[in-house]
């Protein structure tokens, strides 16, 4: 049971299309020559609010009925879902109550404020986030929009890979980063419905390898004290995401911190684009492990570009 | 006498089209709303070798006859013309002899080496560059390709504004940076030939304001001890560039260093692209002085993206 149909994804694409960018796909002759493959970078760093999260948040907010939206929306997020939800709520004229860890990047905090979201800070642990969100929801009666463990969110995130496959139906592999599994489960669904030959592999930081271990174990293993520069990939897999991932994803492969930094530098220098550390983990996979499943035409989802430019790691 | 005809520019566009990118034009809803105009950023930072200079260099190298190309090409350049010429020479199978100031950014030096250019270092003054280049040309018999004071170079650089006007014929103003005047004279020529209503204004760092002073005086005033972060804009106007600029350019306006840094940060944060300091001077003009000539639809040429990422000024 995948819970999300092809029609659900197509409806999501139609629902959100006036409020998100159809992002461009970039290529680099130099990186292609170095790796001996053709890479297609889906530039969600150019997406509204700077990340793919705008797709899911927009789909979720536009899917609410009147009673669900009466008191606005609420969530906890380390950053990109936070600003995406604040933006989506603003577009629909709803209040957004956002629980954020106190160590979230400054650029993400100020973006949420700019979209008119009301921020509630908490300790940077999953438990503290969930506790604070419970309090906020109890007080405001807002509808919780989980960052990834939510089918309308997943259907929205799926539209990135749908677009990529429309532009490049020849792809035989798409690699995307995995944190909670919203982008990964959505990507796997789009590949399942919109391509007959393409596979999906996820890339994960070794310092936050709970998804890789969960995938091998066959059940969700929570993320405990993750430690990686890729601050968008710290969370545990969601209960709605994991069954989809288990059924449709070919592999989850981990990468070292040094390779993530190397991949990030490469994209700044060669593609001349600003991407955040979580976004480059798929390229790091290719740099560290070579080309999986003998793929020739590989799509990589550059998930976002919201980086604190004062803290570039290279 | 403009010395370059509409046909010269059209021929240049055809000549180089297989060796350069038709670069994308980006927009930012947020910056547009803040300034109350529509801005169209011509992204030459995504150009081959990372700058518009690939256009002129490619046109110049492909225009050489057999006797001119027999001993390769030579030039002096602070960076972007250097790697563009090295790349163009490599494509045509010619040696490239490149004189560079010893303080050129590391990223630009290594790019020239990567394209197989032979580098000759000199002191960072115009006199030292010209002296060293004379020696190199005498020794190698290579044909000098001046970075900007050369009609085939100017016709090549003109193709950026030609493309921008093809994509956005509604533009009423194009702003570009000015150093030696290669991009500016080319831009002014394309606007003259390909638009009936568009104007051209140049933006220049206050710390290297020789073009502004020359424009007001009506004759070339050399650049003496310029001091600006925009290291691509240090040179004096060329003899072939100045008459074109004098005839076709509406104004040259200077900007402060702090505004250049502010504009650079804005583009990294909002457009999520990597641009060099020289490229953002046109946006700095709008931030510092407001909108000139009551323009509504403004094209800005983002001249390049070759920046030392370890030395971002913000």
C-alpha cells in the first residue's frame, strides 16, 4: 500500500503550480567528464523560500478544508519547512505557528519572521520540539502540518522528481538526500509512477545514518545524537515515509563529512550556485563511492540553498 | 564612426554559438518589490569559464587567419580574459601565453593552468603588464589579443546584450559594469542596433572612477592607483572603446565599496548564485542611487562568477 496515487501527485502539481517555481535543471561539462556520467541537477535551491519544502507546504496548506484552517497551521522544523509553511500560510491568509530549535541558522529564522510566522524556540532535540509543538497546538488550536510524516506533504515533494523526469525522461537513476524521508518517499513515488526504468537511491551523512540503518534492519531506528554539517538531515524517518521507502528505494548510502564539504565547494566553484550542505549529499555519494548500479544518466535533487554564508565550511 | 556594424555582431554570435552558453536570465520577486521595478539579471557567471569574457575571446580566436594564429595568442589580464583566452586557444588547438599580475585571485590562476595556458607573472601595474607582454610577444611571435581594446573582442562581448534583448525586448535600460570598456562598448552597440528605446548606463566603483571622469571630461583619463574590491574593473578605458561609449552611453555612475558588498550579499542570499564583486556593481548602483531615467524594465549584466570563496567580503 503506497497510500499516494499517481493522481494524487498530479493533483498536487496542479494545485501548487501558481505558487512555486518550476526550477531549472543545470549541468556541468567538467563534473560530467571527471565522473564519466551525465548529471542533471534539479535546482530546488532556486525554489520559492529557497528549498523543495515549498512544494509540500503549499500542497498541504491548499488542501486544508475550512475547519482545518480555521486556527491556522503549526509545525516544528529546523528551518526550511518552517519558512515554507510560513510562506504558504501567508499566501492563504492563515497564521503560522513555528517551533524551531534555538540553534537553527540565523538566515532561516529571519526568513520565517519575514513571512510573518510566529516563532517558538526550543532545545535542539526531537523530544523538545514535539513537546513544545504539543503546547502550541493545545493553546492555539492550529492544525499541525508535520514536515514529512504527512501524505499531502509527501505528494507535494514528489512534484520535484515529476518535473525532473518530464525534462529528462532518459534518467536511469535519481539520487536525493534523506532526513525524515519526505523528499525521498515523494521522489520514489514519482519515479515509480512516471518512469519505467529509473531507480532511486538515497544519500545520507554517515554522522546521521539512521535511515541507512533502518533500511537495512527493515524497521525504523530513531536518530540519536546525529552529528553532521548537513543540518537538514538530522531527523528520524517518518512512519508514513518508511513503508514507501522500503518498497520503492534501491539503496541508502552514507557519506563522510569531508566529502560533503568537497561536493559543496565543487558546486559553488563549477555551477556557480549557492546550495546548502544537506543538498550536496547526493553528489558527495558519487565522489566517495563512484557510480552506483552502472547508471549513465543521473538526476540529483539539490534540495535547498538556505545557507549561512558566514559559515561556509571551505 | 562606430567601427562595428550590426552584421559584425550577428556574425560574432553565429561564430561563437557552439562554444559558449546562451546564459539564462534570472529574476527576483523580492528585489523587484523592494526597488519597485522589474530587474532581469543576465547570468554571465554561468558562462563558459565563468564570465562574459569567453564571448570576446572565442570570437577573437576564431577570427584569426592562418598567419595570425601560427604562433598562438598572448595577452595580459587580471583573470577572466586570461582563462577565456586560454580556453578559446585550447579549443582552436593554439598555445596561449598569459601575463597575469602576481596578486590575481588563486581561482583564476588555476583555471588558466587548467585550460593549458602558459602563465607569466608580473607586478600588478598596467606598465608592468604591458612591458612583460611585449617581452613575451617578442619571444614567442604570438598574436596579442587585448582584453578589451580590440574590435573582435568588443563584437563578441556585444552578444550578451543581444541575447538579453532577444529574451526581453521590453527593456528600457541596461546597466553594465565598466573597467576597460569592452563589455560596455559591446553592450552599447547591441542596444543601439537591436533596440529602438533601450538606454545604457555604466556602473563603476568610486575607488576606480576613471571611466566616469573620462566620460565627463570627454577624453580618456588613465586609471591611477585604483582601489576597489571589484578587481575586474581596475583598468583604464581603451582607445577603441571610448569613442563608442562617448557616443552611445547615457551616463556612468559610481558606487561605494559598502554598496558593492551589500549587492553581492543580496544576490547570494536571494538569487542563490555565486557572482564576483565586479559583477554586482550595476545592482549596487540601483541600491545606492535609486532608479535612473525613470526606467521600469532594467537588464543587469552579471559579468562573472569567478570569486575566491575563501575571501567573500560578507
